[in-house]
């Protein structure tokens, strides 16, 4: 009667148990690395207690939605093909659609929007693109053709 549900639950449990085992292995390796670093710190500076060093709150986690430099190229292509200035949100939606990503997913759209904002700022610093205005309503345009980049 519930054979399908039970088999899916068993498969999901096996998957999660595998993830837990993998994370525990990674955690054990991190603890070993900390022990070695603490030992080196004590050798180099005996008055330093490594346990008093606060941990960093967050570590950067790269998303795998875009390949290396792909987002820069997509931003420039989107601006080149737009025929006029676009807001960062419009650029985000066009890129997500082109990549086949779900633009209705607010969390994913927010993540992509932050990355695209960083790319646009970098393009601005390199004088490849420029904003008109400030904040959310700013529109972006290319300053020179892609062939010049």
C-alpha cells in the first residue's frame, strides 16, 4: 500500500546518513587541522592561548550557478542586447531566464542579484559600464562595445 512512500523514505534516509558521515569526516579533519595550527601558534608564541581567538562567523560559499567569468560575460551581453539602459533587477531576471533558473525563487534571485551587483560595480570601476542614478532604481549601460573589453 505505502511501498513507494517507504522506499522513498528509505532512500532519503540513506542519502542523509551519507551526508552526515561525510560532514563528520570533514569535521574531524577540521579539528585535526585546528590542533596542528594551535600547536604551531604555541611554539611561535607561548603566551598566546589559541582558544581565545574567536571563530569567524561565516565563510564565503561560492554558488555554482555560474562558471568562472560567466556572469561578467552574461551581464555585458545582456546590456549589449538590451537596446537601452536596464536596472540591476532587470539584468538579473534576464540572466536567470537565459540560464534557465527559476526567477520566481526569491532566495535564488536575491543571491543572483547580489552577484550581479558586484559584477556591475566591477565593470563600472573598469569603465566598461556605468550607472545612471543611484540605488535600486539606477539603470546600467555599456560604455564601450564588448570587443573593446
